[in-house]
């Protein structure tokens, strides 16, 4: 092995990334040790790499991220439990052994169809879970991805992120001054958030209706209070809307 | 092993998140270049684990599995945005320019990520994994589904590009 070859081998050398002993690297390191010029190059190279690594490893995740991951997991676990429970109930519906064979087959087929349908239903998170997730998101809120007072620009930004863009929303909301928006992935689907300013900051979350398990469409908004926060939910044009504000329900009522 | 963290034996999800969410987020941030996409990618990697991770028998491969899932998710999103660079650029910068460590020392984490973003994607991803030091060379090769020799040559070319970029953007300071 010559000096050039040793240099080539050691350009991307980091002992921490080696899984075991490497004959080529050992030879290259021996050459480095016997050549002061090569040694100076190698020391500088390692120093560059160490500093650059330190810089990248200084990146810290946002404070909300860990909890958001755990919340998502817990929501999935709840779904899975619901799935199990539904399936166990279905087992009790099986006909007794004394039922004639033909009837059993028909019944079992019915069970199978129902099971498939049930599984499809529970594969999606519920609206309550979405409300809990967005409430948690609002609690941990630490800034928008796109800050802009023009609602059209905000819509374009969300569209570019492949996030749901409100196709229709109450005029009283769209007349408010927008602050900006962001989008995030929840349970495998993207959710959009637009913030508006009036007397308070209003958070409007939008999700695709198809991504949520909704038994009955809710075209009239349903308002609930959670702590100091008021939350309205409704469905419209294949979308689910959640509007929230830190305040009393009547602060929402005037927009709905 | 490239890093010293303990791999959970019975794969408790909370422990798994505690152990890996920071290294995964760093990788995601270096790929995406912004906090929002990096958070989404990290969440998505754990979501995939929650839905498909039980198929993994060898618990020593959990870390590689998560990095691979995150990387595939990144590629999937990139394909959808049609920004994928599938070509291998010509080897124009195999000669490594001399960059003194002082130049890098003056940089912070976000400028380090910005410099990396300017490296061709084909080199940037192995280079990012190299600098994050969370995976061994063998694991990097596994995550990127490349032979180890290809990883090493991309690292070398990527480093040459990175040094040129650092020199161009920080050299005069």
C-alpha cells in the first residue's frame, strides 16, 4: 500500500463506525504513523470530522416531539384494543353447535363479512382521538411553519405541503386576519392548522374526513369545553374541522 | 456499534422512543433541513414501528430498522414531490480541498446542516449518517441498501464536496 492509497482509505475513517478489525485500515494507519506529512493530514482530517460531527449532534428535537410520538402510539393502542373487543364480541355471535350445518355456514359468512367491515372501520382513528391530538398539539404549540396575513397564500402553502386545505369554512372565520399555518402528520394522515387573530388566537385544524372514523356527519358544529379551552367540531365537504380558542364557548359560537 | 445506547431487550415502546427519538430526529433534520418535516419523519418512523415493528425478530436490529424506515419515508415523500436525484454526478470533486478545522469550528449546528444540504443528495445521505455516528459503516450500507464499497466511495466524494462548500461559504470569514 502506498501513501495515496492510505490517504484514500483513511479519508472517511472513523474508528467508532467500524464493526470489527479491518486489515486495510490497519495497514493504512501504520503508514500514517511512519510519515509525518501524512500524519499531519490525517490529524487535521479527523479534527474536521470530529468538529463537524459535534455540530450535527448538537441538533435537538423540539420539546413536544417525544410526547407527540407517545400520544400517537397510545391512540393506536386504544384502537387495537377496540379492534380486539369488537372481534371477541363477534365470536359470541357464532351459532351454537346444534344449529344445522347450512345455517352455520351462512352465519359464519355473515360474521366474516361483518368482521372485515368492522376492521375497516376501526382501522381509522376516531374524531375524539383527533380532538385530543389537536388539543395536545395546541398545548405544545411552539410556532408556525408559514407566517402570512393573506389567507390565499396560507392556503397555497398548505396545498404545497399536501395538507388538507379548507374547501369551505364559515365566512366569519375566513374574514378574520390569518396569522399563518403549519401541517403535521397524525396517524399516518396530514392535518392542516391555520391560525387566525381576533380578540384571541383561534386555531382551525382541518383533516380529511376519510382519514377519521366518523359514524355520523356533523354538519352543525358541536361545541365542548375542555379546561380553559373551547372546541368546536364539524364536518363539511369531506373534511373535518376543529376550531379552538382559549376562552368560553360563546367566543366560538359567533363564528359558527 | 457506532454509539453506546442500550438496545431495549423486550422493546418497550416508551423506552424505544426515549432511546432513539433524538438520533432519528437529527437524521431527519439533516435530510429535510427543517424542523417541521423532521418531526413528521421521526413520528412516521415510530408509527411504522408501531404498526409493523412486531415482525422484527432480531432486537439488535431495531436501530437500523428505525433509521431505514425513516429513510424510506423520506424517499417516498421526495418521490411524491419529484425532487429525487437518481443520477450519480460525475466525479468532479474527488480532490479534497484543504479546509482547516478552525473554519468548521466557527460554524453552528444549523449552518452545518445548511452546508450539508448543498451536497448532492446521493452523497449527502451517507455523509450525514457518517457524521451523526449512530450507525456503523455496515449499518449505513444496510440502511441505504448499498454495498459497503459504494458507501465508502460516496463518503469520500461527499466529503470532498462538503469541504468545497464549506471553503466557499466560510473560507472568507
